[in-house]
C-alpha cells in the first residue's frame, strides 16, 4: 500500500510570506520626490543596506550559497532570476566551445554538453520558500541527469542501479569551502526513468502544475526524505524545474512567467512528451550546424514550441536557427 503523502501544508503559501514581492527599487523612486527629512531617513537606510552587503575591506558579500553553486530561492527570486539560474547551469555544463548558432543572434545561443564528462558533476541548490534551508541536487554534466540529492541528515540519496558509497566521488560536496562527506549513501527504491518515477510519485509530467508552492514543496520533500511517494514527487518536479528546463527553451521560458508570481504553469502533454526526444532533436540540430547558415533540412523534424500564453504549438524545424530560437537551450553533445 502506498505511503501517505506528508507535508501537505507546504503545498500552500506560508502566511508570513508576501504573495507578490514588492518592487525592489520602490524606495529609490519614492526617495527622489521625498521631503528633506524623509529623504535623509531613506538615505540612511540605503547606506545601512550597503553596509550589510560590503565586507570590512569593501568586498561585496555573496547573496548566494557559500559554495558557489547555481541557486534559486523560491519566494524571493523572480522570473528573470530563474532565467539566469538556468542559463548559469547551461554555461557550466557547456563543453567549452562556442554556443553561437549562425544567424540566430547572441540571444539564442545553444550550449552543448560533453558526452565524455560522465564522471563530472554539477551541484544545484534550491532554497525553500520562507526558510533558510535548501536542498542540494547532484547533476551529471554529460547529460544533465539528476543523479541524487543530500537530505537534512547529511545522507546522499541517489537514483539508478549503480552502487554509490559515502566515499564515492559522486557523494561528495563542498560546504563552506571544505569537503563534507555524507554520513551514509542510500539508493532510492524507485528508478531514474520517467515511468518508474511517475508510478512511485502517483503524478505525471503531463499537466503537472509548476508554481512557487509546488517547487518549494518538492524541495522540502527531498530535504526531509521521509516518504517514498514524496521523494519520487520531489525528484520528478525538480527534473522539470532544473534539468528539462536547461535542455528545452519552451519549458524554461514558461516556468519563468509564473515562478515569481502566484501563477501556475501546467506542463502541456506535448511538451512533456518532447522531453523524450532530446537526444534525437540534439542530433539533428548538431547535424544542421555542419552546413552553411540557413541550410534547410530536406527531411525536417517536428517539435513543439510555446506561444505567448505558454501553450504548445507545433513547428516544423527546417533550420538550425529554428532549433535555437524555439526549442533547444542545451544540446546533447555536438558533431
């Protein structure tokens, strides 16, 4: 019998958290027209704020995690922060060569993973809404697979049939500049493939709701790691929020429209199904890059882009430029 889903309260917004964040520059705008005394008070507040951000020698303290990982703070960060969070991951997994696509422009670069980096990892932090706690995910650079995560008790929990121990390279992480090995390493009872994850989670990717609430809940599920169904649900959501959004431009852009608001994005079934075609789409895109700019594929593939409302719209992909503008954020390898 399936275990009950716990922590349901975390699916709702904390009552102490602002549901819509204030404009972070409102005090500067108001200060420009404030009366002298008010302006002086505002100036003092600004100086105090600067003092908290600047160290003893004038060095700005990092607002990110101490270990320099890509980090997203649910409930604090906005849509453009999410775009930069995903772009940071794209840059870090890139194979070191150019991501420029001739004719697509600098806005539509496509990064390429290095298929040989099977033993190279990237850690990503997701901070929960209204809390200083965060869960750390372990990604494989070669294909952006979510391999595992560290729970609140410093256990490394991993997916798949391989064996990982507390001394394995995959299970290591830096904390405050020093290596911190896990106390234990545990294999999850579910596998890493989507059918296994969806069965254990009792949730499907198609029409999955993505919001601040659902992503914060997913982070808590993994951090607590006290319920099999919750853990599977947390992994499934984080794969969408991090890995698939790094691979696919439509998912990244759609999530960015709701993650800083009270909105909900339900993943269209076509977009969810397209995730299984990342290797095929990457292969055709990489092949097209070997031809002159604008070369048209005589046997084009079809895919799904997003429209202005986040709905899935079919597109016939004739050129590498179309792949860059509408489909891929990161390609699997390169030719």
